[in-house]
């Protein structure tokens, strides 16, 4: 009888301990799930907050670039320098701030990511003496017409060159497939520039990427704007190139006289 009662108490104690272990395990699992869910929610909130700040910083950087373009229109070369500003909401609370630098756009290698078919990209060559290479050919179908305006005063002279990439066309253009460089498959012959004013580059048959490589630093091609926007912990940067003013591509179709002794007459 005593042994039976002891056995019942032992079984009840074991059952109580097992129940306690299960309860503790459930609590631990619930706590772990709760912590994980909480961390995930906090992470999502942080991500949303940072994304929002990133959008604000990008908008702020773009605002700085717009401000820089307005300053260039007002002051021209007098706008070179670094500027800062803060954008506030209606209540005067700061939303973000930006800083931008306006400098002269000049480089040894200038890339135009996409020049449209029959549009013209003008390159300033004033006061430049040295070699010049022009590469093109986003695909093999591209052809390029290059017009050089030469002279120190009117009347200026004109030199024209034309190149096919790798697709053969019966147009009497020079082959450019073996003159590639700067990551582009085709190019023009190397030019020795002395006394030239501008080069006008016009893609034919298709749009194409164009890279102009100078033997040394190029003349000014316009203005370079580097704008940085900050909002909270986020920072975004925008770079804008404001090229020099240039004539419309219609200029390349206009009638001109190649003779200084017999100008055009009605």
C-alpha cells in the first residue's frame, strides 16, 4: 500500500515536471517568434524610413542641379564655385540640404552616351592643338559624318569626312571598322587639329554612342555640375553636364560656299 502511494506520487511529480518543461519550451518558442517578428517589423520600418530619406535626398540633389543650371544661365562663367542650401517645409522645418559645385567641363576623353540619328553633337576645338580621335559604333550599322569648321576669322573653311562602321554600304564612305577605341568598335582616322573652331558629329542610319579622345586636355565643352543631397542618414549624388550652346542639326543641311573668291549668289 505504501509502495503504491509512493509510485503514484512519483508519477504525478514526473507529469508535473514534464508539463513544466513543455510550458517553458512553449514560452521560449513564443518569445523567439515574438522577437523575430519585432526585429522584422523594426527592420521594415527602418527600410521604409531609409527609402523615404533616399527619395528626399535624391530630390534634394536634383533641386541643387536645377539651382546650378539657373545660376549658369544668370552668371555664365561667373557661376564657378561651390554652393549650399537647405530646403524647408511649410512650417520651416528642414527637410533636406544640398551642396553643388559648378566647374568647367573639360577632359581628355569625352563620351556622349547616345547621339540620335541625324542629330549633331558639336565639340569645341578653339585654341586646341594636338591629335583628335573620334570613336563610334554602338552596333555595326552606324555611320558617322564629321564636319570641321576651320579658321580664326570669317570666312571659315569646312572639311567633311564620313565613315561606315562594319556594315558595308555603297556610299563611298571611308571604312572605320579598324579604327576602334575607348571600348567602341569603330572610329575615324586620327586628326591633327590646328586652327580648327568646332567639330560637328552626325550619326547616320542609326543612333550611336560617340567618344572623342584628345591628345591632351580638351577646350571647355561647357559646365560640369556635381550636386549632393542629404536627408537624415541618406545621401544621393547627381552629376549634370551642361554643354555649350550649339546650332541645330538643320545647320548641317544648309547651303554653304566652299570658295572664298566666288561666294554664293542668288
